[in-house]
């Protein structure tokens, strides 16, 4: 028979465990006390699955992590507003532009798509057509920021080096300058 020693996590007493199961965490006396305390917890109803559970603190609203995860405010797409998700997308987009420019040794300054669109009067600077400002990428007419001198070729991420472009025009241009696009198109 397999006998293993253990130390109680609550009182520190040592004992022996028989068998090959999981190691014990509590002695019998502490386990009984823990079970009694658990049963004395104030009861609440889980907001996700409607089961009754013992509430460990006053603000506890869910019985487990699996119920809480998708229901917590700010936990993934279900718990966040579309405005919040859009702000986060724009933040990371600007941060990545700054990072790429700094990595290549270029300068960077803050700007928004709306500022560039107002400056360029809502027209694509590559083809001259109207940009559909309400569309989202990957729609062909969606608004994007195009770097005149690409960041990959040492261009800066500044207002002077960016222009408004359709997603389709910007994608076909790739990392080439505007002069090279005229030769290809």
C-alpha cells in the first residue's frame, strides 16, 4: 500500500495519506471546518446560470469563472460597446504606425483619419474618386491612410507624408511610391 506524508495547509499539522489520489491539502478537522464555513456563506443567485451559490464577497455576481468570463463588462466583444471597440482599434492603429516609423528611423506625429479626410476633401489622392467614409476595410471604397513615401522606404509618419486613399487603391499601390504607381497603372 502507498503511504505519503502531507502537511495541512490551514493548521500545519502533518499526516499520512493512503492511496495514489491527489495530494491532500487539509487534515480531516480543517476540512470539516472549511466545509461548515462554506455552507454558512450568504447565498446568492448566479446572474448567468440562475444557480444558487455561496457568495464569498458582497459584489460577487457569478458562481464561477466560466459564468463570469463572457458576462463581465469589458470581457471581450459581448461586454464592450461598439464605440469602445472603435476607440481601441484606432489607438492600436496609431500606435503601430508610430512604432513602424520609429523602427525605420522616421519621425511621427499624431493625426486622425478624419483630419486627413477633411484636408483632402474626402477624395482619394491616388484615383481622385470620392471615398466612402462610412465603409470599413475590406470594402474597396473604405478610407485608409496612404503614406506618399512609404514608411518601409524611410518615409515619416507625419501629416505632410500621408494622404487619403481608397482601400483598393492603397492595396494595389502597396509599398511603392506614387510615381511608381503611375508607371504601373
